């Protein structure tokens, strides 16, 4: 097949797209009304929400720890580890939020946008790799402190299972809004 | 605090320069700039809306086409269309008409697809969306040709797809380089390679 033929096919497809009677009115209205956000805007908003939430959780967590049936030294250690974990998560989410906020779809070049997205996605995975061990350390400390209390131990285990489920669900939601840059399809790296 | 005479003068000069730039753009460009640096926008909110609707209607085929080639499913296609339209609306305030509307639309649509495109392996196949999306209104159109073209384009990776789409739309190498953020020579080399790849792929169709 010659290029001429391919071009001809392309022009035919143009006609098809042009004659497509799909109604853009509702989409235009949605855009003007500003009721719907783009996937990127939703992702940015979610990072912002999580960065704020982690700061709030430090204080609420501190308030709740006094109810934990743990020895005082373990309680302080847990509280400290919890605060470090949440502040790290908050900083990481804020970094991702600020990096993604830099994207200007209307004026940036495609290579710039794709490199920012790729970088953020990579960092998201790296941050997860830092936060998961930190979380496991906290759980380990709590388990160590509540070995003698079977009810507390049971609660911790239930909490861990619930946490994993919620974490996995949130992780999937985050990843859904990212461009997938897997090794096999890492084709946006122009530079 | 009252501004000094020098500040007034500077402000006046800036004002005149901005107006001159604005007038020059209006003269050179076939389309009037939406953004007026002096009064924010030359158009009222209503006229920005009118211009936006006009741009969307004029470039409906282009938006459809880009989103279509980057979508993996009907839902993806609709989401991409909606996101692209939202981004065009958001970008209206910064669009000054310096670049061609099609180039601007291309940039926004490609950036939208790059930043939101989701790869779902379940849907990833070389079979195009011709059957899942009601693209062709006229049943007499060459459906087979559409499928062949989709097959060929979907065999390329995303950056190749982007370059060949712009090349097929007869955009100049400079325009392509401007949208992609690549060197002009790199664009030329890449397009040559893609054309060779397309040619080889097309041989498998025969």
C-alpha cells in the first residue's frame, strides 16, 4: 500500500469524523458550566485532599492514642512513628500535587506534559515503596505492644486487613487516572 | 501611595506596547486574538462562549479523530472528548491567536490524551473501535478502509501515532515540532521511520 493510498484513507476517515452527528452541545454546556472536572484535575484534587488529610490525621491520631491500651513507652513510640509516617505521606502527596499542578495543557508541549506525568507516576510508586515499610513498622510496634492483649491484637489485625483493602482500592483509583507508562509501552519518552 | 511620574510614564509605555502587539496580532493572524492584554479580554463572557462554540464546531472532526485514536473503549472515547473540550474552554483565556487554531487544538487534545489516557489491557487490541463507537453515519462509507487505517495506526506506539496523525493532516515539520516539543530534524527522521514502518505494516494487509 502506498503513502498516497494511506493519505486517501486518512482523508476518507476525516470525512467520517466530520459527518459524525454526535452531539457536542451537552459536552460544551458541561465545560462552560464547570460542573465536571478533567481526570487530571481530579487527580490533582485527590492529592491535595490526601496531603491535607494526613496533617489532620496527625492531630486526630494523637488524640486517639491515649485510648490505646499500650505501655507508655510503646504508646509514645507508636505516636512518634505515626506522626513521622503521616507527615512523610503528606509531604509526598503535596509534592505530587504541586508537580501535577504545573501542567498547563493549553500551552505546554506534549513532551513536557508526558515527562511530568511519567515522572509523577514513577515517584508515586517510589513513595509507595517508602510508605509501605514505614506502615509495617508502625503495625509491628503496635503488635509488639499488645501481645498480651488478645482483643487489642485482634483489633490491630482487623485494622491491618481493612487498611490494606482501602489502600489497595485508593491505589487503583490513583493509577486509573495516570497515563500508563509501562516498560513495554514507554513510548512517550521523546528525550 | 501615589505613583511617581516615572511609574505613570512606564505604565503608559507598557499600555501602548501591549496595544501595538495586540493590533499586530489582529492584522497578521486570520483569527482575532481572544486575549486582550489591556482589558483582559476583548470579548465579553458571552462572546467568548460564542467563539468557543465556534472553535469546537469548526474542529469537531479533529477532536473526534484524536480522541478516537487514543481511546481504548467507548467510555474512554467519551471521557477524552469531554476532557479535551473542558481543557479547550479553560485554555480560551490564554489563547492569543498567535498559533493556528488547529495547532492549538492538536496541542490540547494530545496533552489531554497523554495526561489521561488509560491503558486497559482488557480492551487493548488491534481491532479498532469502529464497531463499538458509532462513528460512521453514512453506512455507504468505506467501512473496511476505516478499519484498515485503524489497524495501521494502532500498530504504532503512542508517540509515533501522534506524529503520523499530524503528518497525515499535512502539518508542517515546524508545527509538529512546536506541538511535540521536538527538534525539527528529529521530527523529520522519526516521520521517515514511521512511514517505513507503516509501509511494511500495510504490506501485511494486502
